C-alpha cells in the first residue's frame, strides 16, 4: 500500500507523482495544505520531521526527501527503469536530481511567491497569517518569505531568483545539446522528472517566452515531456482549476516585470 | 582502470578512498594540490567543472561528487555490499548521506579553514594569493575564505559553521544511542560518508570535541578506526609533515573552537534533528 502526502503545486512532490505515473503503480493521494500550514501538525512532523512535502508511506514505512523517494520507487518497482543502465549516465542523473533540489527548490519559491502564492497568503485572516509565520522554524527562510510576500518581484531575493532561474534554463539547454535526447543520456530518467516541474511552473505562469525565446532544445524536450502519459495526471489534473487559472492570469500580468529584470541584467 | 583525483586531507576524497579500500578495488591516485590552486587548472576543470575534489575517472569517463561516486562504486563493484539490502533502510541511508552533504559538508570549510588552511595559504606570495581568490567560481565562498584568513574563528560565519558541525555530531550521538551503526545495525555508506568528518577533527587534535561530551560517537569512532580500510584510506594517506603541521595548528586553534562549542544550545529529544533521527 502506497500513500503520498503531497501538494499540487510543490515541485518536489510533483517529481514523485511523475515517477509514480511513469511506473503505473496505484497510490493513495493525501493533500497537505502547505499554504495553510498543515505540514506543521504534530502527526505530520512525526512522519516528516522537516515538515515538508512530499512523504511517501509504503506499508507503514515513511520515506522522505523527494530524490530519495524517487530512487526508492525505482528500487521497489524496477519496471520500467527510471535510472540509466549505464552507470556513468546514472551518476549524471544523480547529480542533476540532487542539484535541482539543492539549487532550485528555494529559487522556485522566489519566482512563484511574488506572482501567486503571495496573493493566497495575503488572503489569510490576521490570526491565520500569524499562525502561518509562527509555523516556520527556520528564521532566515521566514524573513525571505516575508520579503517576497511584502515586496513581490522588487524584493532582492526575487530578482536574484529570476537570474538563477535563467542560468538554470541555459544549463538545461546545454545539457540537452550534449546528450541529444534526455538529461542523463538516451533514456528518460529521474533527472527529467526532477526538472519537469520547473518548466511546468513557468508554463503555468504564462512565462513560455522565457525559454522559447532562445532555447530550442529545451522547448523540444518539454514538448516530449508533455506528450508522455504521466504528464497530464501528475502535473495538470491534480491542480485545482481555479488555482491554474489564477496562476495564468496573475503570471501574464507579471511577465513584463520579470523580462525587465532579465533585460536590466543584460541576459535578455 | 580507476584513477582518483583527490587530496589527502579532504574528507570528501577520504570517503571515496574508504569505499575503494573496503571493496579492495585497485586504483591509482592523483593528488590535486588544493593549497596551490591546482583544482583551477584547465586540465582539472576539464574533468570537474566545479573545481572540487574528488573526481573518479573510470576507463576514461569522469564521475563527480563524492556521494555520487560512492553510489557509483557500490553499483560498479557490487561485491562487499555497502548499501543495506532492505530497500527502506537503503532509503534511510540515502537520507543520512544527503544530510551530511547539507549540514556537514557545507560547515566543514568554516570549521577547519581558520585552524589550518589559512596557514597554508599564508605561505603564498600576495600576488599568488590574489590569483587563488580570483579563480574561485563561487564568489561568496571566496569572500568567506578571505574573512577566515583575516579573522579566523572570530568571523561570525566560521562560528556558525562550528555550531552546525557540532549539531551534526550531537545528531550522531542521538542516533548511535539507538542503533549500532548510523543507519540500522550494519555498517554502510552512511558510516563511510560520515567517518572522515570525524577523522579530520582528529587530525586537528580536536578529540576533546567528542571524547567526554559524546560517548556514543567515541565508541563508534573506535570501531571505525579498527577497520583496516579506514586506516589506509583516511589515516595513513596523510603525509607526515602535513599531519604534523595540521596537528600543531589545530592544537593552537582548539581553545577558540571549544569556546564556540560551549555556547551551543543543548540538544534534546524535542529538537527537529532528534525527531528526525527518531522517525528514522
């Protein structure tokens, strides 16, 4: 029995859903409302002491850390394999899967919060907002988040996030030029699943011009990703329709501001 | 044919050597002199664009990142398995290894640089030193290192590094009170990945960090030291002169480090770290 505790728009959770659908294993979905602070409830913290999504529970055993969960699923359900058979390619896959977590997870919040999540959080009542802030154990993270909520894309953290995101897109483009197919070689792997939510995020925000402007290989890769049967259920069907619509509308309004940041930095 | 580009005193190099020795795989070593900036040479950047050690080159193909190299070796040389057969335990092992990267690896530089590396770099001519810093791809790390050169442990950043390192040692203590090895009851990559971070403290003569404070860590480290692979991969590989220099500098630095440790918050079963260990 597999249960995934997740949230529709969490990039780390999305990568695990992609792996589950790629493997076509049945699983039970439990949504943790991270924008309402549900991840801080004691029963959830007992499962996942970092108070983050996702958590996979397999036959009552919790497995945490999205990159570890993906490898676990490939260990337990080896067919179809989502790690390259060539071991050097596999090492490349692991570096990509881990770099995405390390460098891009916080950055993704930096481009999303100013456009959308910020407006969701600002809808909370003063008591709910306080509870949301109080739930954060990491003071630096809380301070960053407050700046994003209060200043939007004009927050220094947001501008930094936009530029790091741009370098990430270039890195993806360069890697695809090297392999000619998928991120870690000739076959689709966990590395591709790990990177997918970051493109979906831009897609949902209506920032498609960001990669289409100058990154043809990445555009082609993303089209191939979207054509896979795992894409629709893992990335789209799970999102509440209103959330998707709000994200698209709000994002469209912000794209000129994001493009200005890129132009100011001389990378557009 | 296996070649490891490494440095004798680098814990991330030591982990890979430890795995190679545990598996009794034949390998050739190529030392990258980090104190002279050899990691920034064009030849090295061609196999490791991040300019860090170690890099393993197997039949001409480079493999990077110590943790990834260890998993690579585990799969390429499956005899003498170092990953638990139970897949859920293997997942816990991977979480532990990821935590080392997240917490220990990043706080290592700030913990040992003010004691040792800065004295090595101080031997460079001012112009060479400027070149060394200019070569850093990571500007922030370069700035931090400059601060450690001049301020030593008085730099707030070095202080935070020591406290993070200490917290991880406390987490080990907590975990080792519950299982024989760091993850479960058999020796695994989790122990291998962690051991060099304690080994480097011993090189610096910082044993008092755990000798009285952390009895489970002490007992675990004794078991680690009894392994012949650890001795050859982590201990014997350090040249005598370097060992002597590091020990001398470390002994001088220890009071400053101990003063920082004394300010650490107590670690109890309610801290998120302990809860995490508990859940595992």
